[in-house]
């Protein structure tokens, strides 16, 4: 089953809107996509705010950080050294722990293929 995204609406926290129909479309401003059943991360299909509530594998999780479109969140608890799987293939390893729903990005993930993947790394390699 696809993870769902829920967010408080109305500003008072009384109502919750649950959108899990296809993971890629929702009306509340966020959602996550599972690319392969063996993946241990989910992909954010719309930016979500810190404090939003996501349902990951049937468990409600409050997001500790804002997560941008295309970024990853942990699907399961991840420890330093764990391989991160996307499309069922390893894309890197964790350098710090992440709980389900935590943002997984260059602050806690090291690529196994590139020394770094940001603009600053490209500039450094080019000698700028």
C-alpha cells in the first residue's frame, strides 16, 4: 500500500485530511511515493511543511523537517552505514541515523558514486 500524507487543516488542528489515493496527487500540499517495494526511502511529490503528519506503512509520523519536492524521507529506521535503496538499488549510505519520516539528504547520506553532488562540489572540482 502507498504511504499517505495528512495535514491539519482549518488552522485549529481539529480536522485532518488524508490523501492516499495514488501517492502522486493530493490537495493538501504534500505526498510521498514508494518507487519500489524494497525501497527504504520515499520520494516527496510535493513540498511538505515541518510538523505535517505522514502515514508511513500504516503509522502516523510527524515530520521534524520541511521536505522539498523530489527529496527523500526514511521509510524505516536507518542507522549510520545502512545502504539507502531507491528504485530497489543502493544510492548511498547513511552517515547519521534517521527515523521514519526524517529527511534523507546530503546532511545524513553519502553517495557511493560521487564525492558530492551539489553546486559547491562541482565548483570545487573545477577549481573555482
